[in-house]
C-alpha cells in the first residue's frame, strides 16, 4: 500500500476540524511517508457536506478522505454508496464497537465537548454561569457569543441536543439576550479570549483548554445539564482519486501516534484504548455527557437550521 500510495503521490483531505489541527496531521503524515503530499481543504462541516454533494452529483471525484463534525453526514454518504469499506487495524483492535461503522465505512477519529466558557478578566469565578439556565440571567444580555448550526456541524449537534433537553422555548429566551453570532465552534472561545464578549454559550472546550495553558484569561464551564459530545468521524471515499494514499492516511489518522498528538497538542479526546488522557484535562468519564443520535440529527437538520435562523434572526 505504501508503494502504491507513493506512486499516487498525494491525498486530498477535506477537514471539518480546525485548519491548524488538520495541517499538523498532514505534516506528520508527510514526514512519516515522504513523497506523499497532503492537500487540506478545510471548511465548516455543513459546507463540506454541500461541496461533496455538488461534486458527486457532477461526477467530480476530488475527495479522498473527509471528516465531519456532523455524524449524520456519514449516514447520507453511506446511503448514497459514496464511502469505501476500509477499517484501519488500530480501529478494529483498540476502539469501542460503537465508535465505528460495522461495515468499516467510517470511524470516530476524535471527539470534544461543547461547553460554556468565560473571560476571567470580565467575570468573577463565583459569578460565572454554571448552567445553560444561568445564561438567561439579564446580567448577561449583550455579553454572550455563540456559533451557528448552518455552518458548524458541532453547533448543529449542540442545537439539536439543547432543543431536545431544554426545548426551543429555552433557545427563544437565549435569543433575547442580544447574542453575538459567529460561524464556527472554534470562534466563540476566541471572542471570549479577546474580551469581545464575556461569556460563550457554546464552543469547543479544547480551544479554552489550550488558551488557558497559554496564560490567556479564559475558563471552561461544563454545564450542570450536561455537555454535548461531538464525535468527529472520518471515512475514505469510494471514488477517491488516490485510493491507496487515502487508506494509508486513514490508517495513520487512527494510529496511537496521531491520536496521542491530537490529545496532547490540541486537547482533543480519543477513543483509542492505548491513548493516555491529557494531563490536567477533565476526563470525559467524570462528566455528564449529552449524546446525539445521528439519525435523529439527520432527520431534523434542515428544520433546526431554519428554525434557528428565524429565532436568532441570523
């Protein structure tokens, strides 16, 4: 496979994880397998989904491997017959059975939590919100930032979970708080860090962990109602232009080496049994997690986006 991959010489990787993470993976892979270049195409999960649908519909086969923060996308791609069966050895040996497709079409490459967070220069610890309910306090009006489900798969899943757990009336009340709207799940932590908003209603926990490690004035809050679990899956495409390089990259992605790097350098979570948890990070086992059924998210996806846009007027 390595020889055949070197003959192909490249891989086209569509990534919904943040650009710096995807590029780090690409550089590691290139260093391990010289002669195979990784071209990273990074966008929000919902944009990647649209792009792949357009390409496949036009008979354009440009994507080798894609990951998405919206697990429902894999149900669509599976139904359409767009994914190729390929289960890396590490996944078969070291991952829980519920974290990969029985037919080997995709597996969970990493995970993280969507959380609340705040700027410690603007908010005292004892006054910080501890729950989603706390965000409705009038004192936070005009001080909250959040991501958009029309762009981010992670925020789409989070919106689905909040609507399921707390109801749309909760989101309607939150919308009255004059919320700053941004796109990606990686954007709210940055706005909080810069002090543009005091509190984030959603956003990736790993961004805050990394910023805090750098001495930035931010803090993570795992809401008392539970933290939405975001699983990021990865799959090889049936009509991949570089099929051997695609499979080699998929195997690398799930190796102990790459998985441990995602945990240590980017504070992501891994389901690989041999990967050690990051020092100082709250383990998932100690937290209340909110988990979504991808099929239910898929069924409600368009309704959630439309209703959200109406409620938040964005």
